[in-house]
C-alpha cells in the first residue's frame, strides 16, 4: 500500500476534496485556497514517488484528469456562491477550463504518437545500428516524463488568478492567470509537434529489422541465450551473463520482453529484444548452431521451430523443485544439468527425457565461491587456529503459501541467533535475511526485526568486551577507501548505465547501447576492491546484519566458516564451498524424512526449531579434523555439482562445441539430401542433347 508518507498524502488528498466542496458552499476563499494547496501538493508528491496508490485511484474512477476537473468545477461553484455568476471572471473561468480541456486531446494524442513511433520493433544493446540507420535524439525528457501531470498542472496559474480575483473583486488577476494557463498549454502542444514529422521520426520497422539482419550477417552469432519472462524473473537471465561472456563461440542474447531488457545487468554480450513473434521468426539466425533456454515458457516455440540449431534447456538453478523435472523439457535436443543429481531426478520423475539427452556441465555461476581444501591456509583457517570463526545465518523468506517449512525465521530464527551470539568459545554472526522477508507474513516481518535487534545488541555488547580488540587505524583506512570507491562507482554509474548514455527512450538507448568495455571492467574491478575494503572496515569478530545488494551472498559465503539456512538454492550454492552447513527442519518432518525429501541436506546438520543441534555444527567448525560430515559433503558436492576438474566453464564450452558439431552435421546432411533430390528430378538426356525449355514446341 506504500509508505506511511504516501498513505498520509493519499489521505490528505482524498479528504481535501470534501473540504473543497465545503469551502465552496460556505463560501470561504481562504479555506478553499488551503484545501486547494493540500490537494495539489499531495497529488504532486504521490506522482513524484510513483506511488501505487495513484494507480489505485484511477481504478475507482478518481484518476488524475478527474481530480483536476473536480477541483475546477468546485472553483466555478465557489464563484457562483460568492455572487460572481454575472461577473466577467465567471464566464472567463468557464471558457478557460473548456479551452484547457480542449488542449488535452491534441496533447495526449501527440504524446502517444511520439512514444509509439519511437518504440522500436527490436531494441538492442551492444549492437551497432547507428552506422546502419539514422535514429534521431529523443525529445527532451521534460516534455514526455509525467506529461499528463505536467499539462494538467498548468491550470495552477488560472486557478490562482481566479482565486485572487474572487478575493479582490477584480477580474484582472484572473484573466492574467487564464492567459498564462491557456498560453502555456498551447506552447506545450506546439513544442511536441516537431517530433511527429520529418527528421525527428525514427525509421520504420522494416528498415530497423533490415539493419538488425545486416548486423547479424556481419557478426555471425553461433550461440544464443534465449529468454522470456516477467519483470521479476530477470535474475534468471542475469545469472547466465558472465557465462555467456566466457563462451568460446560468438554469443548473442535474445530477449522477448522490454521489461527484461530494462532490468538486464550490464554485459559485453550483444543483446536483441524482439517482442514480436513474427519479427523473431523472420530474423536471420542462419549462423546460430546452439540455442540455450533458461526457462520453460510458451514463447520458446518461436525459436524452437528453427531446425538448423540445436536447442538446450539450461534452467536457472539446480534443486529438487518440480520445475527441475518439467515434462516440457522433452522438446529440447538436450537438457544440461549441474551434476549426476539432475540426471537422476529426470530418471526418477520419468517424464520422457531420455538419459542420452542429458549432459552434466556443472554450475559456471558458482565460480566466485571459494572452495575450502583444508589446512590453515584455507578459508576456515581462523577457526582451525582457535580464532573467532564466522557463521552465516541466511534464511529464506516465508513464501506465498504460508507453509511452515518454507522458512526458519518464525519458529527457529531467534533460537539459532541467540545460541550463536552466546556460543563459547565465541563465534561471529553474519545475518543476511532474504529481501522478501516479511512481505507476506507480518509474523515473519516481526521475527526478522527481533533477530536484527538481537544481532545488533550482541554486537554492541561485544564491542565493550575487553577480549576483543579493534585495529582502529586499519578500519579507518578501510572506511576511507570505501568512500573513495563508492564515489568513483557513483560517478561511473551516473555517466553510463549500460551504454554510451542513459538513453532518453528505447530508440535512443538502442542507438547508443554500445557498452564502454573499459568502464565496465573498471566497475567490476572497483566492486571487487569495495568488497575487500568492506570486510576490513570493521573488526573480524563483529556481529553484522547485512542487507541490500552489496556485499553479495557469495561474498558472505567466502568470509564465513559455516552457514545455517533453509531449503532453497542458497544451500545448493553453499555446498560448492565444501564448508559445514546446517538446515532447519521447520516443518519438523523428522531427520530421515527431511533428508529423503531434500537431496541438498544429506550432508547437513539438521536443526529442529529449538536449534539444540547447533553445537554439532560449531564443533565441526572449531575442529575440522573431527568433522564427521566432511566426506559426505565432498560426495554430495560432486553428486550435485559435478567434479571440480575440468572447471565448469570448460565443461560448458565443451558441451556447446559438441552440440554445435551435431547441428552442423545435421545441416550438411540436409543439404546433401536436398542436392541429391534435385539431381534426381532432372530428366535423363542423351549427351549433347538440349533439354526442352519451357515454351518450346515439342510437337514440331
């Protein structure tokens, strides 16, 4: 429903209109002015915030135009109640508002026409279209951004002038305001006209698509990552961007929704967004040999129909969820899984995916997770040497269905954290809640707040404990470094959010969407430096609540010696580290059944809601040599994620190359058969005899 401030603004606006009516009926000019100011300011605030409540008002027939019209009608009522119905200002006000609303139609039509003409049939990033077609600059942002609100707010001059005239009983101020409002409205409409004619219009769809095909013929992409989905699913394609950048073959990303393009992370890989199915099916992709699919969606059919390439389902995670064994997977030539576990899931599910069509390629996305190989030089060295080990608590959120097994945060979270902060010998706690925690369940939200308070209170107490010493100078230097890095990142982000410029609209973003590789690499380097400085900016024993995008979850993995979590992809990913972990059986189905249902917990310490078993995890952290589940974790990691060598990206590239050979073999075979068929269709002739041509008289 929005923030408290948004709710307050909406309440003021809704109550302001009855107040306007009351002030008009009384009549009271001062009261009307006050209520008018409240409704204007509240309306502007909600629009500036992009409030969800504004959309809700339009659904109940209280949209933006209606609100302005009501305010103007009530102003006419005020004039009538003041006895000014025979005054020239009364008729001037009526004429002004009629003319003003007459301007709304051409204004709205021009804005819509400009936006439609500048909406490209194909939007791109890292594709050089500027050298092939002319794409004009976008209109100034001030003309189109929140254009309806800006146009309607031009009535301020007229409303203000009329109210002044009502107070002074002089029509001069009113007619000045009316002139300003109508004049500015006309100027706004006229300012839009140049952008619907001549050189300011982008090329039509035919020319744009021809330019894209020309670029494809020059670039000759070989491997395509294809994706379609909702705004919330953008992470499913973002997780594959780094892998695509590391391919040995020429990569291309094809998206189907503009909202996904807008939420795509920065990448050096060429990206083409093709919303129209017909446009995609007519696109020249003759050089593509392998198509990778990260999700099972209906729009996949638009590319699956192309026989000259081989189609692969790579998914967007590896887990025991039903989505990992979707019968839809039968449509692909191959299904790639991380390890043996994925292959076994399909065999057990018996959904028609043949074992011969499954290829194990590992999980390239897990490369940033540092693997512990044992010994004091490993990530668990501090714990092994008797220092203060770090335990990460990363619970998942409550989910949509209210299942008690979704998250540990409600029933077990406080027990887990309390035991960790009170552990002896001491450990450091990193609490990283899921960003969706509390969005559905008020109980989960309250539990998350209590856990946050518990961690922060424990951190305050530890800071006064004489056993723990802080290197103030080193931390001050690290904080200064953080500030420097953040300032530079802000500068780079301000200059470039993905291409040469920020892009006034889709057409301009497509034209200027060539990534500055040097800047991209500098941002990546700075983010790594930021992460290092962040962990040095506070003591290694300090409890910490970590929210937001940075530091990333994998960064937390790397500085932790163990983790406590719930059934989610977080557990599957953490297994790549080889470190001890615990998972909470929040639904209390029992240890054996819990392990039977969830492959990823078979090498975990299983916690009840009381977290009484937490000591087993801490013992394994403090004494790795006596860790009873160490070998089980190695076996499970290999089973779920495949072998460490060759690296996952090497396995992935090999799988792409092998499938490309199969596609090429198939295409050569088809060409040979077509050539043989054409030869058989030619009539036999005597050497030297001419074959009769169409139009010859063969009866002569």
